[in-house]
C-alpha cells in the first residue's frame, strides 16, 4: 500500500502562514517574542477578517442598501485586511472596495495586482480601473469615472436586483456625478462604516492588546534614549524606528514637543534642542501591528534635577482628569451624560482644553467624539456606549501664557459591566507626588 504525506505549512501565532516570503504584512519575530514573554494572546486573523466582513454585510442588509463602496484606505483595510501604499492611496484614491448585500466583495487594486490580496478568500474578485483622480486621468477624468460607474451599475444589477441604494464613504466629484447618472441613489457610507467599526469583536480586542503592547515597548525604548541635548526630531525618530521593528505601520501625526513648546498644545516636533529639566510631551497616534491604532499620550521630565512644583501640579491635574473620567465609563451611558460626568477642569485650563473628552479608536481615531460640556451645543452629538467600544480618554492641562503644559491619554475598552484600561504605559514617577 502506498502512503503519501502532506506537508502542513508552518503557521504563526496569529494563524497566518510562516513562510518567510509572504505578501501579507504583519508583526515581526521581535513582536511575537515580546507578546509570548508577556502572556499576550495573538488574534486569529482569518476569524477576525470574517467577523469584520460579516458585520459590514449585516450593516448593509439592515439599512436596505444594495452595497457599500469604500475608498477610505482604513475602510478598505477593515473590509479586506489588505494594505497597499496606505498613505499614498489616502491622497491618490486608486484602491476601492465594493461589498454587496449578498457578501460578494470586489477590490479595485492598484495595477489590478491580484496577489496583493490573495491571502484573503473573502475578496471575491480583484479588478483595475478604480482611479479617476486628476494626476492619473487628467482630461480623461470624467470618461474614466463613467467607466467605473458603469461597472458598479453592472455589479449592483447582478447581485442586488432592483435595489439602487449604494452607500459611499468618500468619492471624488466626477465619480459621484457618474454614479448618479446611472440612477444610483448615493447614501452616506461613513455612517455605515464608523458605526460598524465601533464595536470590536474578540479577535479585534486581541489584536489591539498586541498593538498596545508593541507600542508601549516602543515608547519604553524611546524613553530610554531620550536625554537633554537631543532634538525633538531625534526623540520622535526612535518611536518610528521601534514601531517598524515590531511590524507597526505608520504614525498619523508628529505631535511631540518640549519645554515652552508644550504650551499651547498641537505643536509638531522639530529641530528644537531639549534643555535640561524640561517637560517633553507626546501623543503617539501610532498605527501599529495589525493596523490597530495605539493612541497614548505621556509627559516626561527630562533632566538631572528635580521637577518644579508647577510641573508636578500640571501633571497631577491631568492624571486626575483621565483617571476619574475613566472610572465613570460603563455601557448604557449616553454621550451627552459623559459630557457632564467625571472630573471637571479647573477654570484656568478650560480655554486650552483638548478638543474632545473621549474619542473612539480602532484602526484610527474613530466615532464617537465626545465633547466637553461647553462644546456640546456647537459640536456635540448623542449616542450610547456599548460593550466592545474602545475609547481614548484625553487631557491637556496648560494655562494661557503658562510656561509648559501636560498631555496624558489612556486607551480603554467598554465591557459588559464597566471599563477595562488597556494601557500599561507608566506615567513618569518624577512628576507624581
């Protein structure tokens, strides 16, 4: 009798192939080793992809839509878990994904490169021709947009019958007009994607725990290297390097400042040389492993002396703010209620308050954005906290004309019974009383 043996491909801890020649990007051996040592469980990526595909499909059906057309790179990532020149595509919209009500998913890929998404069987087909931004199509923009809209029309008729309701997240003017010429009713796709992405499944929560741990290891390496005499850019470069070493992807901003540049907030890092006994504050805004956003803010004392009483006071107020505002979180609370609950900012810090008290987080900063009481009438909106939501709890403490300011931020998960803080990054002990 003849027996044949079948070679089973090696798998990584996240249930993806371990063949050293993969197209699919992901965590490095360094990250896997650190997670193993820390007891952090990896996600099952095929299961996570199916969860996301099912949530979006269900959302389409619930809204009586024929389909959902996505150009936002992060929505395409959510739907397909595929990447390709993410930042370039953010301002050169060449990748698109159409998910239809029957679950059929079409990816318009740069160059129609099928191998870029071949690892995900949920992508039903790959096409080219989704680009009609001016750089790519010039005077032929309307022509190319019309051809694309014709393809969308054919797919809707094939998979959705007479339903002409298509949700679209972001599309250029020529594309919008072309779809409307085919009698397609264009609906709000951002509402679909933001609310769908807001509730994380079990594997997404594992992926976020991994991303947070990798980010915190990167922050620790940045902290170890930081000293007076370095420029702000030198420090920020360490975070970039350590993120990439672990399989992270990019950083959305460059918000790091030192000394007098910590007040007012939102100044981006530059060539300023950090002086002895100054504060250094940063907001990671980091897209890390599995494309998950690890959004952590810390403020450090840099120097060989002792922090001033004012530096410690600013840090104390910021820490009280985010800790108290975390403690009040639980499912069922409305966004409006959250405006008034928790720690109230001292009057001197209200004029330069942060833009949101809480905001959602997942693949990036996401819905919702929950405001301070004085901002609700102009910019607030209501909603309800649900289990599976992730939020960032924010504080910026700096008075107008103050010498320095403090920025702190933790990332939390809304559970069935309350809240879990996902952040283990230490606060600077030198700044704590």
